[in-house]
């Protein structure tokens, strides 16, 4: 019944998406109406919310989460038994010692092992180092004839222009079978029309991880120049404006780099290079500088508190980046919490994008009336909503703002 290939007539494709986070949920939503799709997540609370059409990440509205046909959200792995095409989009974090923590991938594979059949197709979307997904195939499904694929995700949370439907998506798989190719294209073309095919899973894995490392390093360079300009009392904005007039100067903005991709992915490749006796010298350099910026910002705020008669400070934005609710590895949140510990009644924060529970947990305002009660306002995360709310006040009272990243510029 379940075989995808060995049938004269074309086999119906049933898709299982494993891990419904920032990556898995949009993938699921793109294909749910074309294929009978199971959106599976081990987090039962996430499934309960999705069944009530709530996306805690605030990326999708109620009507977008509604299901037609036979697709469903579930945390019962038995539902996956009817699938023959799997897409894995679980997290790939690092341990405290920065080595890759592959447990979510291992857990997902262990679970799949219970439901998978010969000729099924497994695609990984999680960011990994080259060679990892093939090693998972051998380790967990070596006794079966499984078709392996890798399609790195380029989702940019909070970005409504470069969405999964509009960006180019790399799709790599290791099968020469035309039937597999057709199934893969059927599924992936329902996600985006812009498919870049590759027959090397490893090249696709490598391309994804270096995209993120390159970004981390480029932002780090801007962050370093920002800190040096401050030390030298030079106008960073003017400096960059001048440099940009050269045809091949690359423009990146400085900022607090957080989340669970850029601060983590360089360690995946570093780890693999080291295992292969190559001591990488450059790929972690972005990490050092980007983390250092956080200390710099914290020190600057402390200096302001100590040097001026400041009674109340308001930090604008605490999530890991603009227009995103996610607080994981958020440097802005870390800065706020450290300062709050030290200056208790002086430091406050405001963020309308994060979810209510987190706001309550970390004592972050989501409503504010008397902006003029604050002596110093420090925008750290450039949420559009915050920018809109505070722009007119900024124009009137620029002297009260400590604007590291030219958020209102
Ligand atoms: N968020 C991004 O901007 C982004 C962009 C591109 C690639 N990625 C990569 O995609 C992968 C997923 O990232 P994300 O942002 O969607 O993570 P996420 O944390 O938002 O979501 C992951 C989901 O997987 C679930 N999960 C964990 N273990 C599971 C298991 N064993 N079985 C089923 N579900 C499980 C979690 O409950 C969670 O809902 C990571 O490798 C990440 O690096 C993320």
C-alpha cells in the first residue's frame, strides 16, 4: 500500500513534516492543500495551539493556519505511518561547549525509524555540516532502501518579502530514479517555483552553512568598525556612507546578532573542519566580535547611568532580531536582564512583538503611556512597530536617545 515507487500506476504522495517551528510550519502550510500532510511536532502545546489556529511565533494569522482536506497537526507519531515523503525541520543547536547537539535530529530519526518503509523519501531541512544527513541515513535507516534529500531552508523570520514562496530553494537528492525525481519536484514545486536542483546533498549542506557564516562575519566587520569609530569619536554613519560610494563596497548593518542560526552554525562547520584536521582560523571570528558588541552596548548604557543623573531607562526591543517574537539567544534580552539585576528600578523594557507570557516572565512592557518619564531611551531591536511608535518622539527628543545602530536613521 505504502510503496512510493514499485507500482505501475503513480503512487499517491503523503507528506510528513517533522518539527513545526519557524521552518517546518511554513513548509507544512505550503503543501497542506496539495498533499495529505501530517504536521508533526513533539511539543504537544505547539500542536494544541496550532489546532486552535494560534502561531506563537506570530508569523501566521488564524486564517492561514486553517486546514482543508485530510491534512492535520499532530503529536502522535502513528499519524506518520501513512506518509511516504518526510521533511525533517528540527532544531540543530550546540552544547554549552559549542559542539553540535544532534539530539533533536537523532530523536526525529529514531521516531521515523518506527514508521518508515522501503522506497520512502526523507528530506532534511535543518542546517547541518556537510555529510551529516548521509550519516544519519546510514545510521538510522541503513537496513532500508531510502531516498535521501536535503533542501536547506532560507526562511528569514519577520521578513514578509523574502518568503519561502518567493526565494530560490536548493533541492538536492541522491536518487537517479525518475519517479523519485518526479515526487521530489511535485512536493517542492508546491512550496516554490524557484527550485535550484543539485545532485549533491553534501554540496547543498555546505552551501547553507556558509551562507550563514558569511552573514555572521560581514555583520561582525560592521560591528567592529562601529566600536572603533565610537572609540575614535568618528561618525560611523557618515564613514559608511562615504565608503559605500565605491562600486564594490559591501553594505551590511551593524547589530546584535542572536537567535539559533547565525550564533550557532559557524560552530557546526568549525567542528567538522577540526575533525578533518583543519584548524579553521576565520569562520569563528564573527562570533567573537558579535558577542563582544553585547558587552560594549551594556557598558555604554552603564556609563550613561553613572555619568548622568538618570532615573529611568527604557530599552526598546528585546527579541533576537527585528519583527520576530523569538527570544532564544537574544543579546538584547541578555543586556536588559543583566542591567535589570544591577539597576533594578531604573531599567525597563518595551516590546510589542514578543508573546504575552514571555513579556510577563521577564517583566517587559507591552503598553506604554508616559514616554517622557524616561530619561534615556535605548533602541536595541528595530521592530517596525516600535520605530513607528517612537519616531516622532525621537525627532523631538533626540538628546534622550542612545541610538547605537541608527535605528531611526
Ligand atoms: N529560523 C530560521 O530562521 C531558520 C532559517 C533557516 C534554517 N533554519 C534551520 O532549520 C532548523 C529548524 O529551525 P527552526 O527555526 O524551525 O526551529 P524551531 O525551534 O522554531 O522549531 C523546531 C520545532 O521542532 C520541534 N521538534 C524538536 N525535536 C523534535 C522531534 N524530535 N520530533 C518532532 N519535532 C521536534 C520543536 O518542538 C519545534 O517546534 C534548524 O536547523 C535551523 O538552524 C532556521
